[in-house]
């Protein structure tokens, strides 16, 4: 049962929460506090079961301090500053650096996508009518406006994508 919970159940729960974080960050540019808290609790549980809690806490503490400084300097948002250390608890301590490299790579791809979309949206006068649910229409309409006006990236999407790569 221990192997099942640490190998499948806890990572699946963590991935579900990361998907929720990415979607809320994309739609509203906010990551609800409960998501990083739940992700951190899942990671703590996983490391407790594996007996690797001290090393995980050390790596997460370093990440939390760095994220706090970046947040205070207005480089990253508060939700991202909370989610990044929480995600560090969801991977083995030896893979924290690889996790942050995967998140950085996903963030670079997200940034390039937004730059490309910004150029495309500047050339389009009237976007085609979308046949989608009202939530998706709203998200796409607002995202188009944000991209056109140089709004902030939903970096929670990059955090989730990088973590997906590492956890799977």
C-alpha cells in the first residue's frame, strides 16, 4: 500500500492540483492559497512516507527564501512564489534542480508563445467567433486582450507544465 500511495496516488493528486492552479492562473491570474497548501501537504506526506523529509524541507526552504526575495522585488507574483516551493516537495530532493530547469524551460516556451500570439493578434482586426463554452470564450477573449496589451504571463501554467514533466 505504501508503494501505491507514493508512486501513484499522491503524484496523481498533486498533478490534479497543479492543473487547477494552471487553469485558475490562466483564467484569473490568481492561484488560490489552498492549492499551494494542499500541494505542500501532499509533498510532506510523500516525503514522510519515504523517510526523506529533512532533505526535502531543506530544499524547499531554500526555494521559499529565493521566491520570497523575487516576490518582494516584484519579479514574480505571490501565487507563483507560494506554488514553486510547494511543488519542490512533490519531487525527490535530488531532482529539485531538474524541476526548476523544467519549469524554466516551460516558462520560456510560454513566453515565446505569448510573443508570437501578440504579433498575430496585432495583425487581426476582428477575431473569429468561437464556438465554445462561455467560460472558455471569456478566457480566450480576456487572454487576447492581455496578450495584446503586454499583460503578465500566467506563470502558474509554466510551473504546472514543468512539474508535470518531472512528476510523470
